[in-house]
């Protein structure tokens, strides 16, 4: 007799990771690959972070921490909000998490009940609906348009019916688009007036081009802010993030974290305290992203990929390839197989319209961008 397999594991696959696996197999077989599929910084953690981790390892101070994180790190994160945004924040509202992924899980578990409806704009980061679905929540997809920067609007929310929550991301993955302060405040007010819990994904804060991101922590103390050391701080594999919580969710999140994770990695927490003081080195990384962004904005149109979403932050271009294909997954497979360039199909981010989009990450070295442009030009010239 076959044993039961839970339906929650049947969520959609993460196609960016599937493309990474396919690209790795090509490399293992001796083929070359330029990786533009995964949103992972090509830069190391700051030097002082590596030195701090080495000191902690040498001292042997690796064990469990409190579920909400080391007090010194929580205080350092609170001070970061004062120095980076000019926003005072009580350290007691900070919860350190095992990457932003566990932060979203803790946020959803603490704020919503099974059956609650949580809205998000398409295109979106795939983990949002997958986690919501696995938890028995209903993702409500809002068909955002380029005119709104692919962000939610009050009009889309009005058409969505009764909602318990809204997820916003600025800068967003996969588009890199940002909400301007007026738009963000409008959404915050909309949610406040209707009792909708707002969850703000701010993991790309710090990586912006010509604009400064506004944290929801400045506007609405009842919102949940999710952030991470993975992107701006270039510590992806250290698996460390944080939440800024409303006071009524601090203890619920602590109880959930105690049972789900015990605590975030102690080594990563100790190193992250130092990371928050490495702004000069990290801002130099952002300047390098800006150079790669300008390079691609200049040369992608030459390849026939000139129609892209506004990339105000993060390190992605979301390109419309509807003039080339009506199947973005097949298109990405062919680009990888024939040109050795790994892209992510838009279907990862939008099940209805993603067949005409691809995402390109410029988180890697400039040399990869130059090789990718040349290979894409040759590939598309053959069509």
C-alpha cells in the first residue's frame, strides 16, 4: 500500500534553481556557462566579516543563541535603522532569522490563519505564493502592469475582494522596480484603513541606483519588515536575515522560532555584527552593480532585449521577449544549450504572462556581462 504524500509539497518548482541545476550539468559535461539565472552576489562577504568569523571559530564560541538572536546583533540592527534610514527602532522588535526565507515563514505563521487571503503583485518572488500555499493560505495574484512598475495599486486591491494581508517588495525581484515614497505611503494607508497586515520585503535595500529606498518601519509600526544579509551585505551562504516586528508579534514569532529553528547560526550572527559597520566596502559593491547595469542598458537593445522593466534597484533586468517566443522556459533552455548563457524564465514569477519574459541577473562579474551580451547577440542573430 502506498503511503500518503502531503499536498503541500506539490507547490510550483523554483525555476531559477532548476535552471541552475541544468547549467551545472552542462558545466560538468565540459560546456561553458555564463550564469545570469541566480540572484546571488558575485562578491565575497566583507573582509572584516571573514576575519570576525575566523576569530569566533578560533575561540570555539559556536552554540545555540536565543531564538530571537544575539542581543548585540539585534541592537546593531536597530542602530542600523537609525544610521541608514534615520529611523529610531527598539532592538526588542528585531528578530534574527535563518535567512529571509525563514523570516517569511515566521511572518506568515504568526500573522495569518489557514484560509486567509494574502495579496501580491505579479510578477513576484516565487517563494511568496509557494510558502503561502504550503501553509494553507490563499495567494491572491494582482496582475500589475509596467505602467505601475509591476507594483500593486489600490485599484487592483479593490478588485481583489476581502484580504488579510499584502506583500510589497521595493526594490522588487524580478523587476528591480521601486515604489516611490508617495505610492508606498498610499499602500500603507490603504492597508491601515482596512485592517490588512502589510509585509514589506526589503532585502534589496542598499542596492539602489539614483533613488533611496524608504523602509515601511518608518511609516507603519504594525507592518512586518523582512530583510536579509544576503544581498547588500553579500552574505548569501551565511543564511541570516531579520524581521522588524510589531510589538504584538514579537512573542508569537519567538515561540515559533524556538520550535522551528531554535536559533539562526551563531557563527553568522557574530560575523553579521561586523557586517553592519562595513558600509564603505559594501557601497563599492553597489557602484560595481551600477556599472554593470549601465553596460547592459546600453547593449541589451543591440541583442533585441531592449524592452525591460525599470531597474531602480536590486540586480535584475526583467526583459520582454514576446517578439522572440511565447514559451520563456523553452527559450531559456535553448539559450543555455546553444549559447551557454543561463537565464531564468518569466514563468517563475508570473504563471499567466511570464511566458513572454526572462530575468537576467547582473550580480556576477563584469566579464560575465560582456560574454553574455556577445553570446546573446550571436544567438539572436541566427534567428
